[in-house]
């Protein structure tokens, strides 16, 4: 069963994605994330949150098979907006959220990681937005957050090719804070979390309020446009072909229509 697990230890809230084999982000898991963020705020015990994946991956993307159950552009736009809203809540959460990226953070997985405040990654992790390979586009604010971290030119390259970069490359480009060997990542993330948790919660909350002022005022407009175009593109032949090819594990035959 796909779940998102919460455990609080020493003022650190550990949120663990458990959706084998790839920790795909279903709407159920995204809604559960919203629910657990509310629980963390209400219980008021934690000072910092660690978001991690169980098994081989952080998260290899959204649940593509779930997309096939939708029919209308408006349904896809609503799906995108729901994910955007919850990831936006992560970004504006009153506590710092640290993404611990191992294995892969692809598609929705990377979009979730980019909503976190700090990203630590395994040097060999695969990080990218491969949606174009399926004939679709990112829908959980990936087109807006990625340029913020790596600049427009590199964002165009990553999104248009759909090719992932390594954790090491992501560090060089400013997409992740630090990289470690995979077997040392968890220890380093937990050490960082405990270091933050040792600080005053009053100070932590104020910092979380202040730094977002540095963000551009056009972000909200950009994510609204992304959701609209995400819904629009799902009405195309190529989107249907790309998603079918992904599920059937074959090469897509795009017709540019």
C-alpha cells in the first residue's frame, strides 16, 4: 500500500514516502502530505522536517498510470493545481523542510524536492524533469522553480531534453546544497536536521517568514499558466501516445499533434 509515514524524534519530523517500487507520487500521497503537514503544525513538537523516500528512490515521479483515469483538460488542470497548492504549502511551511535525495528525484519527485528549503543529495542520484519524453510537460510548478535555482538556459536544456543530471552536477548548478556518497547521505541529513533543531523555534519561524520575500512576484502567475497548459496539452494525440508508451515500456511515436 502506498503511504507517507510520519515519525518525530528529537524535535525532527521525518516524512517518509513509501510507494514501492519507485515511490511514485499518487494524489493519495500528495493529499496525505497536506494532512501530515497539518498534524506537524498542530502538535507543535518538531522544529524541522526531513522528507525522504524508502527503498531505492526519493521519488521517481508522479503516478503516470493515475493520469489515464482522467478525461478532460479541466481534470488535468485541477490535478496540477492541487499538486501546486500542496507543494506551495511545503515551500511556505513555518518550519524548514529538508529533502534527502537518493536514487532518483524525477518529474513530480524533483518538483517536490524543489519545494523544500534545503536539498542534500547522493552524488550518483538521477535528477530531472523527463515529462517531455512522455509528450507532456511538468505540472507541479517545475517550469517555475527550476529556473529559479539553475537559470533559464540550463532549465530549458533539462526540460526540453528530458535528460536527468547527477547529484554532483546538480550541486555544481546550485540545484542541491551538498552531495555525499549514497551510504553517507542519511547520516549527513539527520546531522543537519539536529543542528537546526537545536536553535530557537522563534528564530526559525521568523527566518522562514523572511527569506521568501526574495522571490519574484510573478511566480504565482507562472504556476497558474503552467496548470492551464498542463491541462491543455493532455488533450493532444502526442500526450496520449507518450503516456501509453511509458506504461507499455516502448518508444513513443510522436506526431506533433
